[in-house]
C-alpha cells in the first residue's frame, strides 16, 4: 500500500497512528494539533473570502468574480485537505523519531493567494465594470 493511501486511511482512523513507534512528548503532539487548527482557520478564511467575492461584488464582471471566487474556494478546499494530511504525516514522523516531513504546499498556497491579490488590485485599479 502506498504511503499516500496509508495516510488517507489514517485520516479516518487517527487512533491507528499510535501503532507506529513510541509516544512523543505530548507537547509536540499538541503543537502539531495547533498547527492543524491554524491550517483549518486559514482554509475557512479562504472559503469565506471566495463567497464574499462572489456575493458582495455584484458589479464586478462575472468572469472576474467567478474566477477570483473559485480560486479562493479551491485554495480553501486544498488547504483543509492538506491540513489533515500534514497532521498525520507529522504525527507519524514524531512517533518514528524521523525528521518532520517537508512540504511545498505553503509555497503553492502563498502563490495562489498572491495571484488572487494581484488580480484584485487590477480589478480595483481598473474599476468594477472591468
């Protein structure tokens, strides 16, 4: 079974993470959980931003509004899925005494948010009718 599939199975049975390695210092597990919750808050903010763009900018041309809203909503969905996957990967690494896994996701998320922000600047400077 691939590592990715194994991680996804652990999303729905987190108690099975305890089967791996030893129990880490609880402070590390709690810090991992706080990081997970921070990713979820970011996800909720992105989803809320996507709905806000769609609902509260009716004067914005439809292609711009839909494109910006979908970009934010997609980033929110990916962020929430990545949060749980990262939590599982870090918990497993701590239990095994391995280095924490590296991730390119923060860079990807930052780039998506930056592109949406630049698009919003263009919209604001060009006017709502675009």
